[in-house]
């Protein structure tokens, strides 16, 4: 009886931990995403590496404006639109990351 109980317990904890791992790997790594999609122009720290790009450390725009520019871009100035390239959850995590770069 005791053996059976511990086997069940073992199985349940296995399920629990394997599910936990799954959700952890699904979590968006916003730094990784930023480094991949944005740092070419805005630099890894938010200091621009191309002429027109804005310094994200000194940016003062609101969260919804940040979200808007990531979605729509600023085509004349040279920022591409990410609307069709990123999931909305990824855009939201980038908004938070961009704000965290401010000094
Ligand atoms: C090809 C170059 C390029 C890439 C890639 C790029 N940007 Fe930009 N970004 C720009 C340029 C240029 C501007 C200035 C636009 C303007 O002045 O209208 C800008 C402006 C911004 C602004 C507005 C800042 C302010 O204070 O007005 C934000 C926020 C921003 N980018 C975030 C991002 C994020 C997040 C990514 C990645 C998903 C990204 N950008 C990718 C070129 C780029």
C-alpha cells in the first residue's frame, strides 16, 4: 500500500515538474528578442548604432506609443513594422524591456 502510494506520488511530481519546465521554456525572453530584432539599430543598451534611430535610454514616450511604433514602425525614418513578425505577447514584453533600458 505504501509502495503504491509513493509510486503515485512520484508520478504526480514528475507530471508537475515536467509541466513546469514546459511553461518556463514558453516564457518570452525579451532581452533575447530585443538583441535579435532591435539591437541592430538601437544597440544592445538602447544607444543607437544608426543615424536616425532614437536613443531608448533617453526616450520619454508612453507605453502605448512604444507599442504603436513597434507595431507600425516609422517607415520614412527607417524603422520597420513588426506587426506581422512578432506576436502581440512578444510586443508587450518588448515594451517593458524598452522601458527598462531608460536611465
Ligand atoms: C532598421 C532599424 C531599426 C530597427 C530594426 C528597429 N528600430 Fe526602432 N527606431 C528606428 C528609427 C530610425 C527610429 C526613429 C523613428 C522616428 O523618429 O520616427 C526608431 C524609433 C523607435 C522608438 C521610438 C523612441 C522615441 O523615443 O521616439 C522605439 C520605442 C523603438 N524604435 C523601439 C524599437 C524596438 C523595440 C525594436 C525591435 C522590435 C526596434 N525599434 C527596431 C530604427 C529601428
